[in-house]
C-alpha cells in the first residue's frame, strides 16, 4: 500500500461519515458523490505512483468545499 492510498481512504471514510450525518436531500447526495470519488482515487492510488494523484486530490477537495457551502 502506498501513502496516497491511505490518505485517500481516510478522506473517503470521513466523507461518508459526514454524508451519513446530513439529512436526506441533495447535499447528502453530493457528499456521497465526494466520498465515491475519494474511494475511486484510493483504488487507483494503490496501483499507480503517488505523484500522479495530486491534481485529482485537489479537484476532489475543491468539490468537497463547494458541497460544504
């Protein structure tokens, strides 16, 4: 396992917990989508070098910040 895998996995778990705490509605669905993106990134990071995932991670963080607004 790589460091990126562990990092993305931790973010995926945190995002799904945040989604579970939200009431049903569009914000919850968006937060679940963010969690799925982190999960997919963690699966990819297990197979490829860490440096290739920085841009993907930054895009996922921007999306998560937009959901939080």
